[in-house]
C-alpha cells in the first residue's frame, strides 16, 4: 500500500488517582495530513504506567463529538499491533496503530493514546487536504462608516486545508487587483473594512488556491460579491426665503441634486407643522434633479416657515443624518388704492398729477406709483419713487386726458399693484412743435434728401421751418444755413440738398416755429457715398505671345456711382490669380488709372504663372470713396506661348451630346483653328516685313478715329527700340492703361532729322503706345425741375 507519511512516535503521561508520573512525550499534538484515500498510516505510542490500572491504549473522538470512543482490535478501519499489555503495576510497553485508509469522516478526528479512565496525554489530529470552496453572494449592502466584513467561504463544504495564503489569494475590484491598505484588509476568505466609504462600492472577486507540502496544487476556487454602500441624504440647498404675490403660484425649492442610497424620502410640513399631502393645491416633486413643493393660489395665511426633510432608511435603520431645511414664504400683499387724486399745472404737453398715500400700504410697503393715461399717448408711467405727485410729459396739445394711479409694491423682484384710484381729468393747452426727421442719400450725384415730420405742431399752425446743415465730427457741430433752407411753405416735409462733397458725413437739423415758440431736432448723420466704383468686368484674358506664364487681363473700366457721364478721377484695379484646386494666390497685381471714361478697356499684365496649371482670375476696383465688389471669376489654364489662345469670359455651352456627329464637328473645328492660326501667322510676318521695311522713316501718324470710347484726332507714334529715348519716359514707370491702334491705320509722314530721331541701333519691337487723350471738363448736372403741383419737396444747392 501507498504510504505518504511516516508514523510519529509519542509517549503518554498518565495519572492514576492523585499520583504523578514523569514521562517523556515528544511531538504530542502532531497532525496527520494526507489526501482522502491514503492507506496504511502508522502511529506509534510508548507508554509508561505506574499503578495497578489496566491500559486501554487507543481511542478516537470524531469531529462534532465530545467524548472518545475506544478503538478495539476488531475495528475494521484500524489495525492495532505491538507488545502485549502487561498486568497492573509499574511497567512500560509499545503500542502501534495503523489507519488502514484516510476517509472523509476521519477529517478533523483526534486519536488518543492512553489508559482507560485516566488523563490522556498524547493525541494525533487527522487532517485531509481540502481544496478551497467559495460562493457568489450577489449584492451586499453595508452602511457608510461601518466596520464591516464580507466572507465568501462556503459553509456547506469542509474548510480548505491548508488555508490559502499570500500569493495564493487574489482580490480584484472592478477588474483591477487590489491589496490591503490599512483601512481595507483583503484575506482568505473575507475582506475587512475598517470604515466603509462610498468609493468602496463596486464588484469584488476573490480567487484562491492551496498546495500540498510538495508544492502541488490541491484546488482552486472563485467567489464574488457586489458591494452597495448605503449613505445618508445630501442636497444643494435652495433659497431660504421665497417671496410671492398673493393669489399667485410659488415653488419652494428644498434643493437640487438630492443624493442618498437608497434614494432619500422627502417630507414637507406647512407653517403650522402639518404634513403637506401631495394633492389638491400642493404638488411635491422628488426626483434625481430636485426636491420641491409647488403651492397654487397662495393666500396671506400661507406666509411663514415651511419645512422639508430628507431621510434614508434601510429596514428599520436610518442611514446618516436626515436633512432638514426651513424655508420662509413671504407673501406680498398689495396696498389699497390711492385717494384724493387731482391735477394742476397744465401746459401744452404736460400735466402735474397729485394724490394721497393709501391707508393700507400692504406687506411690502410702497416702492413707487404707476400712472395710466387715457388716451394712451404715453405710459403707463412708473414714478421714480413713492412721492405722491408726478409731472406727466409727452402729451398732445389741446387734448383731454384721464389719469388713474396705482400703488406699486415690490419685494425681491415680486411686484404687485393696488387697485386703481378714481380718475382725474385734464385738458392740455398749446405748446411748441415737435419735429422728427430722417436723412437718406439719393442716387443723383451730390444730392441728399432730408425728410421730416411732426409728432404734433403744438396745437397751432406752423409759422416757420428752417433746415440747416453741419459736418459731423467729434467736435461741436457748427450748423450753417442752406440756400432755400428757410422754407416759405411750412407744409413741406422734404428738401433735396445739392452741392455736397462725396465721402463726407453731414448732419441736418430742423427748426419748427409756431406762436408759442420754436423746437429744433437733429437728423441722424449721413455719409455722402457717391463715387464708389461699380463691379468691374473681365472682357478677356490673353497670353503673351513670347513669354511662358505671362498673361494680359483685359478689364472694362466700370462706371462710378453718380459719375456715369464724366471720367473717374483715380481708380485702382487689383487682379488676383488663384491656383486651382489648392487655393494658392499669387501676389495681387495693382494698376491705377485716371480720367478714363466708363467702358474703356485697361490691360493688366500678370507674370510668373506656372505653365500647365489651372488658375481663376478675379478683379476688384477701388477709389477714395470705397471698394467695388469682386468681379465674377474667370478660369484659365496657363499654356506655353506657342500654343496659347485667348480665354473669353463667356462660359461654353453645357450638356452637349457626345455622338458621332459632334466628334466630326469638333475635328472640323480643330482643323479650322489650325488653318486660322497659320493664316494669322502669315499676316503677322507680312506686317513685320512692312514695318521693318519702313523703319528708317522713324515716325508715323494715327488717322482720326475712335476706339473704346476714345476719340483720336492725330497722334504721332514712335516704333522701335528708340521709343523710350524719343519720349524721354521709361515705359516701366508709365501707367498701364494701353489703347490699341490698328497698324493698317498708320500713314507715313516725312522723315525727321537725325537730331529729332536718332537712328536705332537695336532690333525694333512690334507694339505702339499712345497716351490717353485729355477729356473735356464735364458739364454741370442739371437740376430736376419741380412740378408746380408738388408742394412737399424742395431742391437746393449748397454754395
């Protein structure tokens, strides 16, 4: 048979009556350890007896028993061997016991070696290797602050032997390993909390295993529980004092964000200490956001301290400390109606109203008074304080009014009104006029329209109306008379003022007079915005014939607001080229032109573009008065100079059918374009030949004609590299407003002398530049005629 353990040699000390015996007992109380099913476990016992007693030798006490049972030689679980037991007297002998098989019922049994009827001095405890056994407890509740433990051992199974310890025990919380920290002790099979905290709540898992003396694993087990931490109520308190108008509804807020576990229970008591029911005119709200009580139809008797309380209970136990709050309800009761109302001090637009303070000023006193006027030309009017008189102004002259007064009570934002007083009547007299006005620029050049009206004319006819103007600035405005600004027709309400400076801000004032007196009002400032360029138009984009990446943008000079028929003074054009699709912009190209008529074309050179890339071009114009809108964008692919073509601003038709007929048409068009390019090239060669042939003459003239709105009488033109020297001007410094002259319009003039035009030494260039003609001064704009039947509008010119 397999035997896992050596037998232990023990001796027993026996006492007979009151006599004492000295013996040697090594290893008394040892434990016999093995697995269930182990066989032939041998025990040895050496006995020394003194007296005449008979020796029993072996006995056993099973787990759960309180007395021993003698093991006999016929017991099937044991085998007793050794020396025969001698008779009574002094003697020593050896006794042997063999446990034939370790069974589960022997676990925790104690085997004794001794003499019947005497104290037993030696014993052996039998322990079986037992794996751990744990349970899942589910949700376990513990109160905040309690000293508590949670045991996961399985009471229905034998205790583990040996107990898991050290690294054999692993606890996790929420999936993360946790270890003891002084407040929480994690062991086997329980966790101990010195004082439970809210953050202890969570899911816990225990994993444990044990091993034999040789290190082999006996068994492994896992247990778990979810800790629910009970804690008392808390709340973010609301206002301690709440005002409400009598008859209104009010909400008493115990607090917001109420917390507790389990959820706290709310209770309200009224100003008499009576529990408030959640019905009738009371509505109780108790949820995760707030705890409140709404009272409908508040009466004066509701004023006083109301109380709310929050408690958390588990079974019969109250968790934490209940929250108790007192909230003072202040009911604002209005004053009684004012009395003794009267009026005095009447003039054309105001009445002084007087009254007496009410007998009952209410619960909050009187903050001010409210005056109601009928007809309601003004008001209702709140007086600045609780004085009992007030001058009501802004009334219409010669009008009968009725006045009523109410007392206004206010407490912490709650406003209540008393009943109205009895009415008092008054009729206003006459007053000065009350003009109001406005200004607006009109489309005609140099004209601002001034318009006005009257709230009233003081109950009288107007005798005079004067319109004056001044320049708006931070300083005091010096108003000046306007020709025709002293209107003979006082019924007029519009005046057109001419001769103003574009871009300057003006302020106008109206003075109206009747028999009582005069009143003056200033109109809103207005800026004369005439002169801003309109949106320019890109006529076409042409590549230069000999430089890759250079193009010419042809821009039609736009009209300027209010200046359609005269030349613009100074207009700056800005061309922006944007690379597609990444949006990179080139440096803006700016060109300034002067004294050009609307409709002329200006050429703007744009250089440094990348061949083979797609660009989008836009143009804007600006002058001293402002900026135009940006033109519509024109796309163009930059190609090398030998294949460049002009890009028009019009879009090609869309949605063309792509069939065989269209393919043939496109092919024909390409062939035609090639033939056209060849013919143009031959014509250019012919023109170059003619120019080279006649270059010695040195000058030509342009016959009279007109192009792009510019009339040309006769202009001399120098052709060739000598152009800069003959004109004395560097072309790079000249404005880039270029006008074209057709070469076929040039006629030869007699040659000049050498002093007038030195013979060129370099190859000639093939272009012509002329200065723009001097335009005649524009005629003054004619003033529109005023119809005889229109008596409400007048036109005047500032001199």
